[in-house]
C-alpha cells in the first residue's frame, strides 16, 4: 500500500463527504470478549452481555479440553462462542476431527487457530498453518476462522517470518486479530505494513481490557506461573505499560487507546473492522467500562480524521 496514494484518497473523500468510518457506539454495541477457561468461570459468566461474542483461549496449562468444555457451556447459554484451537496441542488428524465434530454438534461456526506456546508439539502439528491445511483436507464446516498477528516484536520469531506466516494463513482465514499493544501508532503502522505485503484480511485490533492489580494476580495464579511468564514474554510492551499503570493507579482502562484507534475502524484503506478485548476474566469491569463509553456524551461517536492522520 502506498502511503502518499492513500493520503490523497482519504483527503479526497473528506472533501466529498465520503466518511467510511463508524461510530464508536456501533463498534462497542456487540463486543468481542476473550476469556480464559479457569475454574472461576461462575464469577463472570453472568456478567457477559447479551449478544456478546466470546472467545475462549487455549493454553498448555488449561489444555484443549478446558477450552471445549467452556465453549460448550457458553454455547448452551446462546452466546456466540469462538474457541481457540492450539495446533501444538492437537495430537493427530483423528483428534482434530473429534474437535471439529464436537464444535459442529454445538452449532459453533467460528474458531480461532493459533500455533501455541508449547515448545514441543504433542503431535503432528507445529504451526497454525499446518493445522489449517489439515482442517481443509477434512472438509471443516466453519464459516469464519481467525488467526493472530503481531504488531510488536515476537520474543522467539522474527518479523519477516511472522509476516510470511500470516500471508500463508490468509488462504484459510477470514480475519486476523492483533496481539495486544498499547501504542496506536505501532498498531496502525503494522496494519499499513501487512497491507503492503498483500495481506487483505479484515483486522480486529486486540485491546487489553479493564483490569485491577488484585484481579490480575488472581488470574495469574489460575492460569499457572508458566503460562503467565509466556504471556508476558509475548507481550513485553504490555508487561511494562500494564504493570506501570497497575502500580501507579491500581488498575488499567483502555479509554485512551480505544479513542485513538476508533477513527480507523471502518476505513476501507485500513480494513480495521473492530476491537477484540482481552478481559483477563474481569468481565464485570469490562461491562461497566463499555456502558460508560456508550453513555450519552461519553465518546459515543468516533472523531473523524483529517486525511489519514499521517499514517498512510
């Protein structure tokens, strides 16, 4: 994607009154919340808003079975559920067929496929691409498949490899969710970069949700020390920014980040279609925040950019 060309397009659209953005209230009306399948689900399930799309993580500590059990519970309560499937935790094609069959029986039509943090795969699949290929061979019935993207540096994989992998996965996926990042400019620059590389998948921007220090420590204990350490290694920027806010203010809220990014949602040049909120299972706090953002006079409309904000 050529920056100067896109600037001219956006400037022209502004002059002609063509505004492809969307209201922030519209973006937040039906939220997408990521949750962790810990034993404390009873504490937050009742706080999920009607119509929410709920994604369920899959980690080495909790395992795929925990993901599937929580997905089943949420699906039976009429939530739109998106289970994460970690390629490195799938034993073989028979196991994959069992997983997809169970999800099909629940009427789940969307999944999120990741490579996973296990150093050594438990079976035949070492990457999301390999699992996606195998799913295609099986003739899966999922309408939507999400994959992950990395605006910030991955601790173990170089940027070029990550971009090539995302390009390869594009054949099988219908959207990409960015890993958490606190810097809106970094996120937008990453979107520009993947567009230049021919990646046209719609982007959901991953945003850390409302969290307080006590709750984060509780979640850390539940998901296990190993998973917590892997999580922080993958999100080094998150570790610094989030911990700074936790100790300075006792908590974190994504108001500023969401307002900075909201003008780009719905812009055809960027292909950003919404937000994906990492709740840390603090769903009640997330809902209080969302209702406040939706309240009259509280940022219900995303400000319109002049041109493209200098990013494209």
